[in-house]
């Protein structure tokens, strides 16, 4: 269970944010909606422990994640969170398989080729495992990014605009994959989006203004 209460953040004196409190249970999905500039990416970066809040609390299964040192935050991010960024940020000199195994390595976990192959099968890119990531299409990169976020069976998955560049058919496919995979491992899925196609699909949502 992810619970955030009274989170505040300021880039400077002019740009201050007070976010609504919310929670997202295991296997559930939370949408963070809002217009451009409303603070969606800022909130996602707070949840990803890339920014530090000026106040409030971020808890995963009652453990506090706000106000960690940068070193602790990096460790917690690698072990408890799976992040799907808008851009994939793969290591282009490595194969798809090695990019997946890197997620294990960065979390100090044993590298599980078995887990990578299982995810590749269920996300439909098994035949790409030995390819360099530089040869992947946009849709393939997205599926590999989802698999990479799942490699360590995280408690929370954060997805930044996962459908923004997709047509209706692929939007539906990617959301279903994300939802099913998160449910499979009992993770809380948080999706930041301004994609209006998603807004009626989930009941748990917050709208930033
Ligand atoms: N490093 C920064 N320093 C100062 N202001 C910033 C910084 N980063 C973002 N902002 C401002 O904070 C506000 C929220 O930005 P944020 O990127 O969180 O919005 P968003 O809702 O994700 O927008 P979009 O949908 O366009 O990506 C914007 O007005 C932005 O200009």
C-alpha cells in the first residue's frame, strides 16, 4: 500500500506545490491527472525519490520514504520502486536481456535470467532478448521498459505518460499489460498522464490544478 499525506514541495518562492493526499492499495491503479504545468511530473519525481518534499509523508507498507539521504533514496528506489520513464534510458551498448539484468544488479539482487525470460514472454518480446536496444521500435522499447520496471518485483510501479505517443489500439494494449503485470506481482500502479482516454478507465484518481 502506497500512502501519501500532505506532500509539499517548492522549486523556489514562486513555484510551490501542495498535493492532495492519496493512497493506492496493492494490485490497484491510481491515475494522476492534470493540465500541463499542474505538477504531475513533480509529484511523480517526489514518489520516485528523485526530489525531496519540503513536508508531508510518503509511505510504502507503512515504511517512511520521505526525507531519505540521496544514497538511501537510490537504494530504496532500486529495490522498492519500478519506474517507467517517458524515455527509455537504456544502456545502448547492452542487449535487451542485459538491460533487464542491470535492474537486478542496481538493486543488489541476484541476476535472474529466468525472470527476464518470463517477462519477455508475457510481454511479447522474447525474440528480442539478444538484440541491442538501439534496434528496438518505440512500441518495443515501451514493453521492455515495463519489463525492466518489474524485474525486482517492486511494491510500487510509477509510469510517466505511458500512452502519450500511442494510437488507441496500442494505448489499450499497453495499459492492459501494465495493469495485469502489476496485479500479478501485487504492486500499486501509479500512472501520471494527461491522456484523456484513461480518465474513465480507473476510479482511483487525483486531478491536479
Ligand atoms: N526545476 C524547476 N525549477 C523551477 N520550476 C520548475 C522546475 N521544474 C518544473 N518547474 C515548473 O513547475 C511546474 C510544474 O511542472 P511539471 O513538469 O511538474 O508539470 P506537469 O504537470 O508534469 O506538466 P506537463 O504535462 O507539461 O509535463 C511548471 O510550471 C514548471 O515550469
